[in-house]
């Protein structure tokens, strides 16, 4: 008679033992099938472990079935990346104030929400007078809203101690402005002026030029006159820096304060600094207006010859090319490219509508665009995009198979591919297959093509995409 009863056994520590063994293999570089390039250092790992833990690596690796693939990781601290990588194998991570900022950057990049939660918990439990401002600006940078509210209230309740700590004196001018303008942080007149003066005295030669901007953070109707005059009389800053004294007196007088005791000193300083500072402002203004104007453009302005522009349809195509170009750039140069393109746009003078229509029928001239890195002028946005991809982006990962768009990150690539297919649902242009997710459509379309293996003749590198092989 058959025995219908059965027993299922389960090892409680099987998963932990498996990952521990994988971690030992990684440490010994055994059976590793991917190489990570981090700050000029090579780190071996298992692609399955990376894909299981990180949606970022899963998105990159699932369409790249290449043996011994190499991926470059933008991280300046290899030890922080090692901590993240070891967490993927062991589930353990040690957080310290020295690496918590880099851990948050990497955790956001690799979509490791658990690591973000650990960092938030660490920052919240280790909050003190000596690190509260570091934590506050960290929560602002990484948009940790819940922790930011807690830190703001904590700093506000310990404002007197915070103002006496050295941490506030190490803030950048931008951070100090944000600190002064935060309405949650209520400072008395004496506290605010003392913090400002101590901050400048820490490095008077370099910091006094920021005094004029910082003093404007305090509306004069919120200042107590008695405390202001006492501060001017007793603080050592104004003996060391006449410029700071002139800045604060000038700010008060322009806001209709009566400074009878300081009027004579102000008049002397006005003669010495007033004209110089006004001339510097005028020079800065002229320089800002003339930034990135090429000699050829200056000549065209002098002759008052308007630049010829394309027809509306081609102009829209060029705008689209510029958008694709910006998507393909690395994050660290994307903003600089955008600024240069905006300046380029502002520097153009356009003809009126009637002349525009007549000129567009006769001319199809292309406007030159400057490469934001090497400043080479290229007459076509598409060619500029290819130039950036081939000359400046050595670790390009994704290239569109339908056009010349190239980018580094999977999200940018997917957003671009959506412009080629209407949906969702997205429909294959070779058969009747349709699907809700663009990633599945891209994987499906690959089945319609013969996949060739590109083998390097100098080493064992193999890949399926020609641009990766190049």
C-alpha cells in the first residue's frame, strides 16, 4: 500500500549560508562574472547578486548577457562602495558620519531603500550639537523630509548651543544664507550678528566679500537697534575689516536707519569703498552679459545683420535633438550644457515675422552649437550628440537602435524609447505583440534580429552590441 503521508524539511539558515558562501567567493574572486570599475580600482562580483539586490543593476544587466562584463561606477570613495557591495551579500552595513553622505548617494543611485532607511536611522539617533547642521543639510540634499522636520525642530530648540559650536563656522556662504533664512530657526539680533561676525573672522580675507550678501538675510525691521549699536561698538570684526563695517552701515542707512554716531565713519568709508564696489558691480554686470559670445557673433551684432533661422518644422526638430542630447549627457556635465545652450539661445537676434518667412524659403543654413566640454563648434545637433558620445562618454551603456541617441543611464534610455512607440500598451512594429511595459517590448523586439557575438582579438572580452564592442 502506497504511503500517502509526507514530511517537508526546511533549513532555517540555508539562505544565510548560501549568501555567506557567495561572499567568500567574491572575496577570493572565484566564479565572479562581472567587474566593477570604481575610482580606478577593479572589484569582482556576481551579476546575479547585484541584480537581486538592486533594481538599478537589474535594469542594466538583464539585457546584457555578456560573460565577464565590465561596468564603470561613478563613486569617488571605493571603501563606501565596498560597504554597499558587502551589504548586498551579507545584509550588514556599518554607517559612520565619515561615509554616510557617500552611502546615501550610492543607495539612491542603486535604489537600495533599506540602506537609505539605515542611514536615516543612524543620523536621527546620533543627532548632537556638533553634527546637527551637517545632518540638516544632508536631509535637504537627499530630500529626507521626515528626518528634516525632526532635525529642524531639534536645532530650533538648541539654538543657543548651536550658535556657539564650531560647526556653524564651517558652513559655506550658501549654507549660511539658507540657515539664516530658515523661519524655523529663530535667532535674536545679538545671536545672528555674532554668528555672522564669528563666521567672517574665521577667515576674514576670503569671507569678508560675502558679508554684504549675508547681512541682507536680516530684515532691518526685525533687528533690535540697541543690540545692533552695541554689536557695532564692541565686535572685533569691524576693527579688522573696514569693508564689513561699510557694508553693514550702508545696509542700515539704505533702510532709513539714523546712524548719527557712525555718520562720520560712514562718509569716510563711502569715499573709500563706495565707488570701487559700484565699479566692480558694473564690471560683473558687463561680463555676465558678454559671456560665451563668439567673435563671429560680435561682428554680426556690430553690423546689425540678423541671423537666418530655419523653418518652424526644422526648428522643432532641432529643439528635440537638443533635448535628446541633454538626456544623453552625464549628470555632472548636463547642467553646464543646458546653461550654455540657454546662453546661446539668448544671444541670437531674430528677424521679424515677414522677413523670417521670406528668408526661410531661400535659406536652410544651420546654426552652430558648441560642445560644452571641448568647445568645438558643430553645425548640427545630431552630429554634436554623436561627438559627445564618442569623444567624451567613454563608459556609454545604452544606444538607441532606431536613431543615434546615446546615454549612460537605463532610465534615460527607456524615456527615449517611449518617444518611438505610442502607448501604453506598446505595440511591436514587426508583429502583433503588445505589452504595457516598454522594457518588455525592447526585449521582445530583439527576437526579430540575429544577435551576433563580437569577440575581441586581443583579450577574452565578448559582447552582443556593436557599440559596446567599439
